[in-house]
C-alpha cells in the first residue's frame, strides 16, 4: 500500500494549497507559533531565573558554610514558617564570631553586616549596600580586585576608615571605576578612603557594595554591633561536616537549636532548585495551554477546509484516490502547518531569548 | 463484454421512504463501444454513471467489469479500478485550479498503487502534443479556454490507458463549435485508442452521434426517449 506517492509530494501539494490561501495559512499557524513561543519563553524564563540564582551561589567561594538565624534552609525544618523566622530571628554578635574563630579547621571566617545607605562622592550620590566584614571576605566571596587591595587584619583591628567599592558603585560615582582609587567617599557624614575596587560580579549585593572592616561599622553605622550571618570557609571538603557539627555545638551554648542554622551553600542550592523545579512545571503547564489552543485552532480550520473542498475531494476520488489517500493529504497539510508554526515560534523565541 | 449490470438498484433513504434513483437496471456494454445514456435531469442518469464509474455501490444487484463482480469490493479495490480502468470527463471540467495543466494530467499517476509500464510525464506530454496544447502545459486552468480545459480533462482521463471513459455532459459548458470539436475528439479516441466511451447527456442531438443509445427515465431503462 503506497500513499499519494510519498511525503515529499504530499507536502508539496500542501504548500501549493497554502499559496492560494495565504491569510488563512498565516492565521492558522499563528496559533501554534504563539503556543510554541510561550512555551519556549516561559521555560527560558524559569531556567534563566534558576541559572541566575545558581550563579550567585557559585560566585561565592567553595565549601562555604553559612551561619544564619532561624532554620530556613536546614533539611529537617524548611517551609514557609521557618522562612519567616529567618527575617525576624536572632542576630549574631562579635563574641559568636570569636567563639567560632577558635575552631581549628576553619580556614576563613568573617562576620557579615549589611545595611543600605547613601554613598556620596564627587558631588554625586548613590544608594548602595554598606557591608562590614574582615580581611577574609575576598576569599569567601570570590572577590577580585581591579585596582588597589583589600583591607588587612590590621585595618580591621584599628577600625581604619578604609573601604573597598563594588564595581558599579565606583562606576556611578567616579565614571571610570579605577578613578575611585585613593579618593574619598562620605557615608552618614563620615569620610572614608577608597583603597580598592572589586571586579564586576553581576550580583547587585556585591557590585553596589561599599565594604569596610566590621569594627569600623560599630560607630554610627552598626551601633548594636550585630551581624546577620557568619561565613566560614573550609578548604578540605572531607572536614566540612565535622566542622559544621563543631560550629553547631559552639553556638548551642548560647542559642536554642532552632534559633540558628549552619548550612552549606549546596543545601541552600538544593532547596532553591526544588522550588524552581515546581515553578518551571507550572510555567510549562501554562505554555502548554496556549499550545493546545493553537492545536485546536488548526483542527477547526482543517475541519472547515474539508467541507470547503468537497469538490476537490470528489475529483481526487474519481481519479483513483482512496479514502486513506484523502485523509493523508489533509493530515499532511495539518502537520505541515503545525511544523511551520512551530519553527516560526522557535525562530521568534531564538530572537527574543 | 466490458461492462454488465444485473438488476441494479440504488436506493436513497429520504425520511421514512426509500427513493429508487436507479431501479432494476440491466445492461451490457461491449468493448470499444461508443454508447450514450440519454435522460432528463433527475432521470437517474447521473446515479447510473456513478454506479458504472464505481463511485457509488449498488443497493442490490450486480455490476461486472471485465467479467469481475465489482459490486461488493472494498474502497481500496474500487479506487484501484477507478485509477487504472476508468477515466472521467465532467461538464465542469473539474481540473484542480492550484495545479498546472501538466500537473493536472499527471495526477492519476500519483494514486497508482503498482509500478507503471510507462513514464506518466512522457505520456502526459504526448497527449498534450496530440491535443495541440503542448505550449499550454505550464498554464493554470483559469488561464485557458473552456475547450482547452476540457481537452486537458480528457488527457487526464486517458493518462492511465483506461478501458472505459465516462463522459458526463462533456459539451454542456461549451459553445456549439467547441462542443463539436470535443465530440470529434471523443469519436477519434474511440476509433483509434480502442477505448469504450459512455456519453451521458440529456441532448438527443449529441446522443445521436453514438452508435447506440440507452434511454433512462425515472430510474428505469426505457425503449424510447420521450
């Protein structure tokens, strides 16, 4: 049993018919085009968001362990209730940092302070993030300097008014970020000297940051002398879980079990990936609905076409077409229309994404 | 005997009552015959033609084509016989407007299921040459005259070297001069190609051109045309 010659002929015949009904063809495949486009765009949106978040985490150093309030991302807790407490929970003190600093296998450790504030320089001003930490910050957060250097342990201890600017902040205030080197900036009417500028990270937390020694923040910027987190870096992967346990024990002397959590960034990543998995599924489902509607559109038009073309069907039957041949012809047209619409949707999506 | 109809009925169900479009028709048509079926509109001559052309199946009775009972065949088998044994010519020409003259003529080859013993394109071009229409081969049907369209339709009917050609009012849409040309062409084909032609018409003058006339009235074969 052969069909109307072969698929090539069927598709050629389908195209001949499209040429005669350009408007109808365009409108029919438009449904599929929009359907495919929305599926692709929604998937791209979901994946892009997920990649962005993953990148932010990857830009932090390896084997990073974070001490955070609440039990937001811990594997036993989780869920929305604990998410809430993480914003309202405890804050850490310098004593906590110093206590953790006594643990042997931690290679880098910094307390983390963050607050938004207006940075003024060069008669310009910009709202950025005032962040306090110590000399280990570049190692823990993967910061590279494009000019100057990071503040030292001595700078931290002496509460020196030396700051490091993020790339975007320096660019906004000074034009060329490198020009910021050696200049002074004002925060809360206090004058600080810029001793370095970090390279672009693509993360507003870092690119718009003004980094200063944590002890320097203890004046007007951080009068309560508190930290929202403490970051620890452990070089040896094998020791991570042991060190985490030691950190927990240290903190348990002061806090209750569910008041804080000690998490690796990979745990946070897992939770986030789970959330994005669900979001993606929802987005694909929404996109599929428009694809389904497009498909129904083609079904409708083909149904109308069959009625419209009874004469042509009659002629083809008279010269020897079987019912199957006729069905294949209309099927070929629908499939070609769908594929055309789909390819067009993909092309538009490729241009947009 | 090329074609034999035995007590053929075709009944359409209109509401509760069945209507006999064709009633108890028996007839024989010999090979190479040129015969006309004459009847007014509504006489059942179109239904009879569809039955002979295997586009419709009889409600009862038997149809034999080349001695073979074709009244109970499947759609695939009937389509195959239509494709390689029967050629149709219609009043409305019935060319497909989106295809060129040559593509229209070659269409039946596209539905042939076996291997052909000839090249359909060469045969199509030969037929066009014979009908003096070779230079029109790439024209679309709406760009050529009615007489030319009917010649293309005849070429399409002849492509698969059929035994039987069914012509339904082939001159009905043509002026008398062009109609005459088409009739002459059919006579010529009957003589030279040895193809059986059944001419279905309501026109007594046209029917006279054939050697034998079959009269049909209210679905019945009658002796005289009234």
